[in-house]
C-alpha cells in the first residue's frame, strides 16, 4: 500500500490566491482528517470526515477554508483567498480504527 | 487547562541514557491514548498505544496514570536515531464512536553522541 498520498508537497503562492490541497487516503479507511501544523499552535484538527461525510468542521478557521470528500478515495482542502497567516504544513490522515496514518504533508507558504 | 499539554523541551541526553516524558490531559473520561513520533520535516507516525496496564515495546515503555491524568513515555538506552519530537494524543470524544484525537505540541528529544 502506498500510504496516504498528498499533493502538492510544496506550494508557494501570493496572498489572495486560491490554494487547493489534495489527499488520497489509504484504501479501506473510512475516516479522514485534515490537520494544520505550525510551531506556535502545534497540530490542529481542521475537519474530520467519516464515510465521506463531514462530521466535525469546528476547527476550520473561517469561511475562507472549505473541504470536500466526494468519494472514499479523494479529499480536497481549499483556501480562498489565501493569507500569509495560512502558511503552515497541512496534513491529511486516514484511519479505520484509532490509529491515524498521516500523509507526508503539504508545506504552504503564502507571501 | 489545555486539553493536552507537554513540556516542549528540548531534552538533550547522551547516548545510552534513560529519558522520560509526561503528557497531561484534561478530560477525565478519555479512554484512548497514544504516542506519536515526528522526525524533522516529516509526518507524525504512531509509536505506541498506551493501555491501562502499560505497554512496552523494546526500549520504549508507555504508562497511564488515570488518577493524575497523565501518560508517560520512557526511553531506555537512548540511540541517536531516537532524536525526534514525541507527540502525545488523546481521544477527543470518548464514548462517541469518534476517532478524533487531540495532540499535544510535542516534546523535542535530542540524543547527543
């Protein structure tokens, strides 16, 4: 198994631009999590899907952030418009029980 | 009190030393606890689960103290390759059938030759 796949691995963009992060969970895993990690705030949960349905999006910072999971093998996290304070590493993780398997992350820098 | 708290460190220890980290949690109803390891510029990876009876895996021992609401990780005979950040994680919504975890900010360990 290839593990959780994320793309792009690095993204540099300018303030105001739209950013789309992609995640392919491990096949058979029915829960998917999006996290953001910064030095100051650590690893923060943004949103959580179970069987493709968003269960808890209370961690989404504001309306500029949105996430979708159209099927069991694909999810996106979109930021529109992006701001410099969105610069962070964004991780996707999938799980079938309690062990979460993380993807390699997307390093986002918003200038 | 924060949901999950860890001493950020860094803990600088010589090779061969024994080192221990603690992690406190605020929700007394929490049932599931984990230690994750994160190498520099990499993703977190599960190191071990923490059971009520404790858990040992080679040089690593994890324990749970429910009365004082903390979990611990003990590393014996430290290796250079143990240098990493160790994150503790606690089930966010115990009993709700949810696998949401709340992570601590991590404790950085540097093992020195």
